[in-house]
């Protein structure tokens, strides 16, 4: 491959330095420069040279970080820099607007813990998949249904928007996040989420809206999770435990 072509590609690529580019954009730049000499083989050879000489770094399939070859970045630096933007873009590209962050990460976000997780669950109405994004970080996409009925409309009304780095993310509110964490229990980090829920009960119980739990039971959902919350609260906050006991008596059953 002629050196002048590579030099021209590098000059054009570096206009996007410190940004992300999809492979189709990089291929487009190369195609414009090679013109009549363009071929898929030459294009992938050019991309190989760009990677090998540290002008681009692969963060995920078909997504590259454009960089100064003289500068090296630690993995965590790039995760912190691009993870949320990549998540937002992926959701915008492949999911409909009605979606929200579910489970343990939602619980953490409700108490202002913004650390990037090893895995994050996104509830939506069309995609069910697990994808590895940015090294070992996982995105889990989950649909929410029962007896062929989509439950997203029921639970979406109990979400809130949380701002992170000037972007808004729909997240399960505190009540929903607690119940979903108890519903989808993880054995691996059992101690962590149990202590987190206990901490919330001790410090934030007055802000919990019992009517949210009541609504779940009225819709015949989350009986076991609300029973678990009742048992946890018995030893920590008898007032909350009594309120939960009353709605379980009225709309559910004890487990």
C-alpha cells in the first residue's frame, strides 16, 4: 500500500482525535482517499495499519477511539470517558424510547452512586440479549412480560430521569429498584445488595411511597419481593414493617 495514501488517511482520521468513530465512517474516509484503487481488502489492511501504529484503538466491535499514537490510555480511563455515551447511543439506535435502567444499578443510582458497573440491565419492549461492550463490561437487555402481556407500561410510570454527565437516563425509582433487586436476587453479591437495602430502610424509609408497593400487588405483581422487604424491615424499622404488613394482608398473602 502506498505510503502517501496512509499518510493522507492518518491526517484525515486525526481530525477526529479523542473521539469515537464507527468502522463505517473510517471505511468511508479510506474509500474517498483510495478512490479508484479502493477495495475491501485494501481498506481492512489500512485499518490494520492504523491499529498497529496506535492511531485507532478498538473499544468494541466496529467502534474505534481516534488517538495520538504517542499517548497511551489506561482501560479505566477510556471506560470512564466513553461508556455512558456508547450506552446512550446503543439504546437510541436499537431500542424504542420507552426503556429504563433496572435492578441493582438503578438502586445505586437512586442513592447517587454513579460508578460504572460490570453489568447493567436495561428494560425495554423489544430486545432480549446480553452484549459485552468495552472490554468485560456487559449490557443486558430485558423484556418485561407475563402471560404474553407486556408489563413495561405498568412499571415505566415508576421511573425517574437521573442526570449523569449532562445526559438524562430513565431509571427505576427507589421503590421499584428495591423491589426489582429483591425479585432478581444475585447470589454472588447477596451481602452487598442486602446491606444496601437495609441502609435505605434506615435512612430513607420516610421517603418511600407505600402506594407504589400497593399498586404492584393490586396488579398481582411482586408478591414475593414485597414479602422479602417486609421481613427485612421487621428488624430495622417496625413502622415500615407494619405498613407493609397491612398492604400484604389487604392485597396479597404471606410467604
